[in-house]
C-alpha cells in the first residue's frame, strides 16, 4: 500500500474513533457537563471538537510516521498507551462523570505524552514535534480539569 494511502487511512481511523467516542458520550457533554461550575477561562463548547479534530490529525500523522520508521518497540508501546489513555478519558469524564479520576487520568495522560516527546525527539523527530501542540492542549485541559474538580467536588 502506498505510504500516502496509509497516511490517509491513519487519519480517517483516528477521526472516526474519536468521533465515535464523542457520539457515545454526547449526552454527558450536553446535560451533566453544562450543569457543572466551570472557571472563567473555560472555552466555549464549540472550540473542543475543532481543536481535537486538528490534534487527532496531528496525532495520526505522528503515529503513521512512528510506524514507518525503525523506531524502538518501547516508543511504539508508549504511543499506543497514550492513545488508549487518550480515548479512555472522554468516557471516564463525560460518560461516567468521574471528575476526580478524570483529573488524575488527564495528568497521567499528559505525563505519558511528555515521556513520548522526550524519548522520540532524537529518534522520530517529526512524531515528537507533532505531539507537542497536544502536550500544550492537554496541559491546559489538566488545569481546566483541576478547576472543574475544585469547583464541583
């Protein structure tokens, strides 16, 4: 299969999975999440799907690139762990309404991403660089989650 066809498959797969998870937890986002106290810097709800769509394209490119090069198995395992944790956060927070676990989870998720960025920087630079904006977003999301936790628990 052509490498660009593979790239398109990666991007579509990541967008479809994340869209599916979003659809499953949509009820929690509309009702429960709307009722929570949120800090003044909480972005409007329409921002989240825009940002996450862009980030998932970047993550898909990072993963595709990682699997194309002879990177270590440990880097691939860290990336896979990151994705499983990433996709699990939405059901934990929005589906189950676990604010405390969601806070702990997103901090751990950010740390796994940081480990990936540091370990992959010299080995798979493109993948590392593509995960950096995600690190910034999940760091912001961690701060936001902390304030939501502090205001509601």
